[in-house]
C-alpha cells in the first residue's frame, strides 16, 4: 500500500485542488531581505566515476520518471572551527569565535528537476545523518513526495567526518566504499562540520567552478536535519547562522533537549546548555518537528512559538517509521548491500509504526518554504502527551493529530518493546492492528467496569467503530478536510489518504 500511495500522492491533482484550503493556497513570495552571507566560497568539481559508477546513496528509484536528475559534486576549501565566546545559556543566543582552520574536501549529492521551468526556486540542503556510521538521508525519505511533486531541488551534504572517513561500521565511509571515487576527500573532524555545511550552502548560492544546480536561480535555501543531524542543526541555528548568514530557514526534525557540541566532540555534550532552546531573535525562521518518540527526551526544551520559531509535536508518529524504511532501505541496499545498518528488531516483535509522519513533514516543508520567503508563519501545534493516552485506543493525547489518529484503525506509538533487539529498533515505534473481540469491546465501551467479567485489557473493534464502509470513508474525508483547513496536511496528501480509505475494506 505504501508504494501505491507514494506514487499516487505525487500525481494527485483534481481532488487536491478541491480540498485546497485558503492557508495552503498562499503563493510563494519573494524572500525577505537578508544580510549577505559571510561564508567562504569553496571550489566545486566533478568527481571521477570510481569503481561503482554511481554515488553513495544514489536513489534506487527511477528519478527520471518524476522528471528529476541526480548528480554528485565535490567542494573544497578551508573550513573554520568555532569555540564558545561568553556564557551560553538555554535561550540559545550563543556567540562564537573562530578557533582554527583546516583544509577539507567533501561532497554534495544533488537531485533537481530536469526541466528548469519546474524548479520552484527553493533548495533543501540536508545535513546527512551518520548515526548508522555512514551517510543516510532520512528527511529526504520523509519529504520525498512534496520535494518531487513541487519542483524543489534537494542537496545532501556529507558534513560529518564519519560519513567521509568511516567509523565503527563495516563500510569505512565514502573513502572506504569507493577509494577510486572518493579517495581525494578530506575531512578534518566534526569541529569543522558547521563551516563545511555553511560552505555547502555558499557553493549552491555562488558556485566557484562547476555549478551543482546547473544554473537554477536560488530564491530560498533551507537547511534540514533529522535526529543526530537535528542536534547539529540546533547548534548551527543558535551559534553559526548569526555568523555565516547562509540559510533562509531551518527544518529541525527530531532533535533532543540538548544541542550538539560546538567542538564536535561527543563527550562535550555535557558542557552544552540543558535544555538548549532555539534562539528567537533571528530573521531566518526555524521549524522544529518532533515525533512521539522524541517528545519524552525533548520536552524540557519546549518554548513558546514566536514570529521566528514554531514547534509541532506529532501524535502517532515515530522517529523512524515504516514509510521511511520502505523508501530508504532500497537506496541504502543499493550502495551498502549487506553492510547497510538495520533496525535489528527481535523476531516476532511489533511491526513498525506506519503513521502520519511523512504527511506532516510534507506540510512542514511547504510551510517553511513559504515562511522563509516572507510569507505566513505556520500554525502552532498543541503539546503532545505520551503519558496520558486514550484508554480505548492507546493513542497519545494532544499534539498535531492527522486522520490516522483522529479516525484510527490501529494503535500507533513512538516506542516499542526492544527486548532482544538492536540499538536502532526502538526508533521505529510500533503499530498494533485491532482484531479485538466484539463482545469484550461492547462491555468496555458501554458496560460497567466494576463487573467481574469486564476485561482487563481491550482494543477497539473496527466494525463497532465504523458500522459501514461508507461511514469510515466519510469520517476520513471529514478529518482530512479539517487537517487541511488547520494547516497540518497538504491537499495532495489528503487526496491520497481519502483514496486509501476508499480502497480499504474497513467498516461493517
């Protein structure tokens, strides 16, 4: 079903136009005036073919069928490391000073519309995630439908040393994976990662040498990072953006309460302000999106939304999920094969969360693109409680609630039992399909809990919740429209959600 929805949501047009709310119909406008970037402009070159003949993390799907091309570039220069200047506190208004310099060469993986007329002017620059000891692009997978259907350019940056030089994994970074292609790369360490990421953006704005965007005019440059990369993004926003002024907006997806250390040394996390909130005095906006998995660890960094900072906490979602795994696994397998990192969940454990994380990320990207160009600020979301759960459905309460949660058919959580599982298993949440006993559910729903026959645990029965298939589809349609009107769901994705409900056998 995921594969069918994926393609359908890219191509949906008619019903999406009907569902389009006034807020989401806001046209993209010219970017707000910003100070010129102070980042150095690196030299951009084209890499050799290498032994594999394609870049690491090359898409497994046919991007040409979506009207997109994929290419890779190296960028080289001298990077600056930073150190704290003055006292850093939880308000995120952190000053830095230059600490050192080092030569570097890293890479950009670029996906852009083949037809320049389809480019919408916005480039999403993702800080590639290296938690699995190699480059991964989780936010590309979460946002892929919106990226490709709306004509964005996407650029993945190998910002951290592990992705280039290798770490504990079987694949020793890009250099170990294909020495013939990547042997000339040089990464001096994560203290320099922040400026390398700045210079990646500068290479897209004012290329010196080869042009990674093939002449496409950049109107907005958005920085994006998920999980560990979001921790670096938090520190980048607070400490580096005021110095570099490269990016027009930031999407911080699944960060924790503490920013990554400016030194790039993991142990120095203990020296970072706890909690590390997003500074609210920048002209470039920051959109923080947390899944249900993230909220327990990040809640202490909650802050009021402002004109430049907005938060969403997503009910029924997980840090990684079935959608991102299905879309990303083929790409990772293409490059890494048997060495690809795995969630490594114990046999027989719950299936992955297949909730609405990607729908929400599509909407978040859309909003940030508008906001960064001087348009409307995204709507605020409610705080999510992972402790106070609905007694009937087991779903978390509060937060941003999309149709998977408001018209539920299964219990979706951001956590799972990881007994006997690998370290990454818990990040994928869980889903519990409802196959409950109708009599038990009737007693739970209508009966007297003091009755000795009242079951200790029950789960909803779909035929009781939705007496007919038409009733279920009507509820989904209403919920989708409400989410579109509230600004939490895009019309194209509402189309796909309603179509999936119509294609299902749920109800009656």
